[in-house]
C-alpha cells in the first residue's frame, strides 16, 4: 500500500516530515522519498529503496542536506516517488497512494493521442505517479486535473502536491478509501494518514478530508478547493490490520476496535456453537493479531498468553525483503517461541487475517514441533474472497492465490465460485466444509473466521461507509 506525510510551516519542517514519514513505515516496504522546498534554494529531494534497510536508517544521512518550511514524503509499496514535475501547470512535487488497474490502457491511450514516451522502470511498466502527473497535466489547473485523474483511474488515487511557493494540495480518493487528516500547531499545518504521527510531533487535530475532497494547506490554514462527495467507502482493513494501534479513523480508534472485534468474535462463536474450545491459552499472532486476541480472551474468560514473541530489534513489521524464500526465513526467525507456554498446551491463536495461508501453516508446524498439544486458529476478519483492487494491500496476482477461493475451487470446482457467500458463512454446510478443508490443509484442530456483520459491528460506523470488497465483492 503506502502512506505519506507533509507539512507547511513558518519554521523548518525537515525533522517533522522525516519522523512523520517514518511513522508510516508499517504501510510499505519497497521505496521511500522526501522532498523539501525552500524560497531561496528551491526543491531538494532524495528517493531510496527500503527493501533492505528501514526508512529512518536509510534517510538519516540525508538530513543535513535538507532545509525548508514545506516538505512532503512517502512510504511506497510500488514505485520510486515523490516525483518532481515541470509542466504548463508549473513545477511541483507529487506523491500518490492507491492502485491503477488500467495503467497499461491509459499509457496506450497517451501514445495513440501523440504522447511520445514515458520513463520506464526495469519491469517495463510506467511509474504510476508519473502516469498520474500526465493525467493531471491534461487540464488547465491542478484541481481540475486531479479530479480528471481520479475519474479516469480504475482503482483509487490519493495524493499530495507541493508547489514552489510551499503550499501543499491534498486530495483524498473519490470514495474515501484511505483517510487524509490535517494537524496544526502554532507555526503551521501537517497532512497525514496516521493521526498518531502528528500527535507525537506536537500537532493537534485540525481537519479530516471527506471523500474526493481537495484542499490547499499552508502555514496559515486549510482552504477547500473542491467539496467532498456524498458517498464514502473507507477501507475496513485499516482497523483490522493496516492501521497503527494509536490511530483514529472516522472517530474510531484502531486498538479499541480490535479489542471489541475479538470480543464480538468470541461472543458470536459461543452463541453459534454452544461452547468455545477448551484451551489453556488464547494468543495473538504478533503483532496485529494480539489486540484481537486480548478481546477474545477477555470475552471468553480464557487466559491470554504470548507463546511466540516477535524479535523486533532487527525485524520490525515495517521491514520484509521482497524475495519469497528470504521472507519465509525471516518470518520464521523473528517469531521466538516460549517453550514453557507451548509444550503440552492447548492453544488458540487469533490472527488479523488469513490471506494465502502459506506462512500460517509453517507457524503451526513450529508450534507442534515445540510440543503443542492442540492448535486452534481464529481469523479476526471474514474469509478473503477477492483481491483488493483499490489499495493493493496484498501481493496476490490472482484471486485463486487466496486460500479461501482455492479451497472453494478444490471442494466444488467452478460451481463453488457461484456460492461464495455461503462459503463465507460458518453456519452453512458449505461454510463448514471450507473450514474443515482448511483445517486439514494447515493442520489446525479448529478454525473460525469473524463474520462480516461482527467485524462491522466492532468498527461501529455506518456499514454503507465501509469498503468490504475483499470479503463480499461489493464495490
């Protein structure tokens, strides 16, 4: 996915933007960039790979060369950015977050209309941020261009543009799938995905953009350039997994939602099944599964424990290599077992989600190798049936990479794909068959998924305002 942070102030903002971007490191693992503008010296920019080095370490040596009262930066799971663009609309810095599913079609359309070239990356693909800039530059002003780009893109587009005068234009994607928040202090304003990032830097809440809203942010305040739309579909996964525990979206704290979600899951399982597994401990798959597990433990009355401890000094959540073999080895190495809490014990683990199931199966093998008597698994969200086409939150290239869809196909072939709603419901025969099949494949003693209604209840905002596409295919 990705995230960004920007600031416009009466003072130098280099450290604010540096730490603000660093606080978005949990949202991306591939590229990062910083760009500042100074009235005298203009733009200064650096872009680095963070696949092998965390953001803060990678950019610390660049700090002495930066200065400016305005700056933006990003963590990206896709292309190098921010980009510096020069066009008939002026010179500006641009960073984007989202997904462009029709990128190739848009590029070909540009070629057919007379565009001669785009800079290509090693894969041959066009940098998505450069493509967004090309769309914006089709129009006669930035706001019209932003709206045009959002209309033409199949997917989503949230962005920051920093101008030569230091003002920053922020645009939330048309359906508000990601949050964009503005903070303020006595010297200026900042723009962020994560509210805790600016709270930690001494900014207070100032403004939250609505879906499709475009604003200009300066040291003096926020000016609306385009009004928000009436419909919002904010990503539910922000609360379940992606969002940092301290953050709030639409007034709902992430950590509090996760406690509530685990409690709802235990409550509903007890009502449906009449009992809960007889286990010694309830545990979370670190890190994001832990608060869901705490909620489950509290509601069920089962003791919470940590049979696995994540070794974070060298393997934080924000850093994972791109090579799958290395990823698998790192995933194994960073989870350190506590044998005294595993050997001979019956354990129930709660994970934030079960996507492909590959790593989870290896985790279960580790538990049995360490002497676990039973391993029960619960997912804090429903079975994922559709790959995300709005935020690219997973690396899946096909829906059949998803363990739920793969299992449906194994059980019933193409006919099963017509009954995904039933398979997602543990109360149906098809739902029970899918759970049993996944249990057999991954080695669980039992498996349960949070229901869609239970997850929505835990979030606690109007269901019509939530994007649930990856679970129910509803756009």
